[in-house]
C-alpha cells in the first residue's frame, strides 16, 4: 500500500514541476511537442492543438518535450522561420529563464499551498506555557483530576507560591517534594483551579512522580485569510533550512568527509512513506510539502542536467551575447546526467542496505 502512495506522491510532485515548465512555455509561445504523465513507453496519447497529451507506462512523474530545447537539435536542418521562432533555443534569454524556473516555482507553490492548508487545521507552535499532554492511568495526577490540555502556571508548597518558568521547573519540584503534598495552580479553559496531590517517590518505569507528560507546544489554528501569509513564511523558512543543510553536505563531500546528515533516495523515501501513512492525512500532506520544497532546491542547483545548470548556460548567453558551444553544452549535460545517475545508484544501494539491517 505504501509503495502505491509513494508513487502517487512522487508522481504528483514531478508532474507539478513539469506543469510549471509547460505553462510557462505556452505563455511564451514555445512549441510544446508533448506533455506526458509518467514515462514512456506511451500507453495513450491525444493531440490537442499542436501538443500531444499522453499517458505513459511508468507513472512516476511526467515530462515536457519542447521543440528545439538545445541548439544541436536544430543545426543542419531546414526549418521554416515561423517554426524556428517557436523553438525554445531561439527565444529571448529572459523567456528561457521563465520557462526554466517555472518548474521550481511550481514545486515551491505546492509546498506553500499545502503548508497553508495545514495551518488552517492546527499546527503545534512553541509557547512558554506548561501544558499537560497526557495523564497516566491511576497516577497521582489522574486521581487528583488533572486533565489533558490543562495549563500549569504555579505550584504551591506549604502555603508559598512559586512561578513555574519552564517544564523543567515542574519536574524538579515534583522530584524534590515526592511523598509530600503540593498544590498545582491550573488553568482549564477559562477556569482557574487549585489541585492538591502527592507526587510519587517511586513511580513506575516510564512515568514521573506526577504521572503526566508535559509539552511546551500548543496547537494553533489560523483563519483561511491568515494561513497563506504564515504558510509562506514557513515555506520560506523550510526552504532556507534545506539550502543550509545541503550546503553543509556539499562542503563535507568536498572535504572527503562523511555527511553528518543521512542522505536518502527514492527507496529510502518510500520507507519513510510507510511511517507517515500511520499518522493520517495531514502527515501525508506535510510529507508532500517537504519533498516538493526539497525538489525545488535540488533542481535549481547550478549543476549540468538540472534546471539550475541550464540556467547557467542561459545567463552566460544573456550576458556574453554569444551562444553556448553546442558540443560543450551537450557533453556537460551528458556528464552531469551520468554523475547524477551514479549518485542515485549509490544512494539507492545505501538505502537497501539500511532496510536490510533494519
């Protein structure tokens, strides 16, 4: 089941990426030969206008075939001026840039939209409050009537009140006064309660003297008109963090050091999908948003065969007013693709080894 979900997730993310390229190409008058769902061989196709819309055998993502994506595709051929004008290679540099970055923008938008939706459903946000997350059965807290989501502000010992500044303060007091009566000043909804109890000196394994699990996070829901703003901030924050961590990994690889963070590929992500499904719909949506933002960052890297690599060639052409040497561009893209495939194989083997050990 999780394999099917993983294929659908990956298919959606890659399809959104390619849809970005497709829409930008159409907007700039570029001849789109084919927009395919999945990868060939083709199972079905229908030509609408000048574009073939196809469904292909392997349902992982999709592709967009632009006419004249590289100069070498057109060299040595007699092409009508009207058709040449609609080729990608002969478009203005700024138009090419729009088409290239549209895929990355599509992935960022998907992440932003999903995060914004999740913010309308409720997200944990850090707070300086001490909130009861769980109460153990037959614990002092349960017997005294403490409930989940109760907020503890103060503790009273021998008639003297102490302000609790952190969760650790509550833990320290409960251990220090184990076996003695204390009073917790609790806020429940709009009520202020004083609850007396005696912390245990020898609690069961996995439980503390009070028998509660506490958190410093509180669920917050944003109205639909605020969620996009906070969603954009969060998407930007996550993207920045991805860039920072990726920079650390690249730096460590250049120094021939093992990355401090585990790098995983499709096989590893498929394994994570199994865990995510257990937590329900919102967890799956968050997972999709994170992968989409990661793909946006990876694709914009200035490496041959990636969108970022193609962007470097276009910017060079824009600044120098010269076309990139066709042979150099083709060879660099082939080399880049080969390196990426080799990395994918190495990472996949590592993922398989981890799964076997697990």
